[in-house]
């Protein structure tokens, strides 16, 4: 590497400069304060762990997203976390001994081997909340409600600056799905064609999630020729939209088992409550899409804003994830990426943060070894003031100066 390109960062690895860093910290604090008001306790898991605990039972997708290294002390394999949710599950099950219902939250950086989307950061700032020990649908509704309140909080904080109106997050859409439907369809395919290779099964579900009927018509005649499940698979990509989709789903998929019927009933119940609580949020169902990591087991959800194709936040239920740590705990939660939120908010967030950044004066003190000056500067900083030395030569613009008068240091406004 030459001196010309030593400043370069790896592809997908970014940094936050002062303006964006101030917005990120404000977002982090505001969201954590909201989570605290809902009863969620903050935990701070380590950045790296042994792969035996960090990756076990998490599925292949999170394994491929995780950087690995060797611990120079123990010689054991370690990984840098790609998701904080499994760590929080370990803390609940092992460190906190898994008793009763527990609400935990977290905020920290994660690292991905590859960006999740074309323009995504490989080092997101993940913040989220989890409920452990509550298998009821009420827990899922609470987490979804908290997700939406989090986005509404961000909306209220950053949609206007200096009194100027803004579109903000625009209209929010809650996208609901259920892993049990995916599992039932998968089991039906395997029962109909037990000889089907896993790679071929993956191709079928990839086409379903892309809602590509032409690809399905190309794949299914050769892979599932003569099986009744074929007609169901042709219709599955169309099961997306409003509440009427659930009626169609029961008619099409009800024969796959009681688990599918119960899943559709859960989606109906959640949608009814959320629609009552958040009247401006549109509820959308997509029964052919599985988002998130492989460890999700039941309800999955994501929130979108009009005009923005990527989810602003997502989550779902992941029961029994604590089994590998000695406790089979029900769990549900959500998370979002602070960097992605800043990118979405764009200049609105920077403008909204400006009054906060400039609310206090910047006092410039001269470079001096005078002990009384140092003591006075320390008093000012303890009182919350910003004091810089040699401010005239710095990038900051001071609003006041420290000057000595009659043997005492005083603050004088710059005219």
C-alpha cells in the first residue's frame, strides 16, 4: 500500500464524521431511553466470542456473515459478532439464569463479511430489544408496537429542523409473515418428493421469494412432476397484500396442517391490534417471504417507509434459541441499524441535530501554563461548558474568550 492510498478503508467499511456521529449518538440515546421506559434493561455483550457459543445453532446465514480468528491465548477459534441477538439470548439463558419474563435491550457495532445489500455498511450499529420467557402472542404484539414507536420517535425528532416542515418517515408499512407457513410448505414438498436434492429445494424457494412465476414454471415440471403440491407453489407468490390474503391463504394452505391455520390466525390477531394502536400504519402480509436469520421460528415482521425499498427495522420470534446454553426459552424481538436510519433520514437528521450541537457556547482559552487558568477551565467544563485552548487557530468557531482582568480569568463574548 502506497502513501497515496493509506487512507482507504475496506469496501463496505465506513466511518462517521462529526455531524453524522452526533446524530448517531443522539439516536442511540433517544432509542435506549424509550426502551428503558418500556422496562427493557441494557446489556453490553462482547465484540468477540468463541465460535462454540457465538455461532452454535444459529444457522448457516449468520455463520457466513461472521469473521473468524484464532485466540492467541487459548488457541481456540473465535468470531466477531455479526448479530447481537444470539449474544443476548446467551446472557438471558446463562449469565442471568433464565427465570421468569425478562426484557433486555442492546446497542453496539456488528461486523459482516459481506454487506446485506448493495449499499449497506459491513459494520452496522445495531440497536434492539428482546423479550424472553413469554410465549404469548401478546409479547409479539408488544415488540411490534415498540418497533413502531421507535420509528415514530425518530420521525418526531428528525422530520423538521428550525421549524421547517418535512415529510419525515412518510407512511409506514408493517410487513408480516410467519415461518410456520414456510416450514409447512417445505415439509409438503419433501413428503411429495423425498428424493429431491437440497440444492433444488433451495432453488424453488428462491424463486418463490423472488415471486418469479416464470422460474417456477421452469423448475417445477422437472423437479415435482405429477405432484399436487405444484399447483400450490404456483399460487404461493401471489399471497401478498391486505387482509384478504389471509382468507385466500386458509383456502389454499389449510390442508397443509393445523399449524398453518394457527399461524394465519396469529397474523390476523396481531394485525387487528396493531391497526387499532397505529391507525396510520398500513399492515401488509407476505406469506411467501422469509426475512431475517434462520433462527426465527414463528412470526416475522419488518417496517418500511414509502419510497424506501429497504426495511427500516425487522424482527421476529425465535423460540428455543437458548437451548444450546442450557435453557429452552421463548423469545421475540426486533432490531434496527442506526447507520441505515441516518442514511434514510439524510440531511434532515443533520439539520435537526444542529440546534443541539450549537446550544452551548464554545469558549476559547489562551495557551498558558497559568495554574489559575487551568483551574478555572476545569470548573467551566465541570459545569457543562465547552472550553478549547488556542481556539483562534482551530476549526471550531468560539463564541467567547477567556481573558484575564485584574488577576482573574473571566469569560467575554466575542462581538
